[in-house]
C-alpha cells in the first residue's frame, strides 16, 4: 500500500519554528519528486515547496521562500520541511504529496498524506 504520513505539526508562536516530517511507505521516495502543500480554512490548496528526485533542486512559493527549507533523507524514506520565522498566515493543514504515475513533477500529485495541523498564534 502506498502511503504518506505527516508529523510534527502543532501550535507555535509567531517567529517560532517547526519541522515537519513525511514518511513514505509502499514505494521508494527517492524515485519521485515530493512536495508540501498547505490548505487554510476557506482557501484553496497552495503548493509551497517541492524537491526534485533527479537533481535535488528545490522550489518554494514566494510566500515561504527564505523561511522554509525542504530536504529529503532517502535512507529513511522521509522528506522534511523546516519552517522558520513562522507567521500567523502560515496557519494551515500541511500535506506532503507525490505523483507515482505520470503527473508533472512538483505540479501534479496523486498520492497524499492525511495532513498535519500547523497553528501559528500568540
């Protein structure tokens, strides 16, 4: 069974940090690009970061660039999202996602985790 499981979310004050983890099972994460997508209540899903499986290039949405860092540990079949200088507008459910079929890397996804809640508030 193909599965992604996120962890590491929680409540943090503005300016604080969190590290999210996404553990993959049922497939080899190193073979695919993997991204992080977030969704705040009443808003559309926003792709915020992605890491390539071929050259290791990383991509970030303008809203998080300079504050978030994506990385992967292929030996652990896990991808991470280091979130620094968090802002209230970062509050959302964060999902990791990949495409194991024919989608465009970092643009189209068919495999999703269940998400982890990040709340930034004082």
